[in-house]
């Protein structure tokens, strides 16, 4: 075997190693993307549980939140402020979901029910009033709220999200 043959074999082995490395990197990138999406979905679930916990551990907070969704006119100033704090926390939390979706971290099966819930909250007078205090939401999320819509069929949809009368 001469030097040219050995050089050709070396190039062939080197080329195969480069292709194998690229395949490995591609697989790793795909697995990392899947891991990020799963972590985002886990965060989505954990954050929702934390918010719901504040509702079931404090029936007074739950009642105030659900009553405030329909508007703040029946509240005194203290209750309005408390509701606005809850609503601000909710809007910031919902914007996180929106941003996760925009970055591709949420799949369609996770995003669609969240999208509907976000739009349902936006359809509630009290939540819109909370937005009127100048909440620092991103332009993209604000445009989403202004342009997207869902036709909620009367009160049928409300019963899904309104467990306290």
C-alpha cells in the first residue's frame, strides 16, 4: 500500500467521522429541544397549580377573584386593589404562556386550551379593567389580545371557569 492509498483511506475515515459527529449533534439538538418543550409544559402546569392553590386555600380570595371577573363596580377600593393585584399576576403569568408558544416551547395540544383560556379571561370585564391600569405587557401579547377572539357561547363556557357562585 502506498502513501496515496493510505491518504485516501484516512480521508474516507475522517469524512465518515465528520458525518457521524454531525448526526450525533443533530440528535442531541433535537433531544434538547424536546427537553425544553417538556420543561415549559411542566412549568405551565406547576404555575397553574400555584395560582389555583391560592384559590382553594383562601375561599375569600377565590370569591373575590371570580366576582371581580365581571367588573369592579361592586367592590370597595381595597377589594379593587386586591383584585387588580391578582389580575396583574394572572396577566403576567398568561403572557409567559404566550411567549413560550411563540418560541415553540409549547406544542399545539398544550397551547390551544391555554389560548382559549387567555381569551376567555380577556373577555371578562374585570380582567380588561385590570389591563387599563397600564400593565407592562409586551407589544406582541397586547396585539394578540386585541386581534384574537373566540365566540364564547353564552354562559356555557363560563361554568368551566367559574366554580364559585
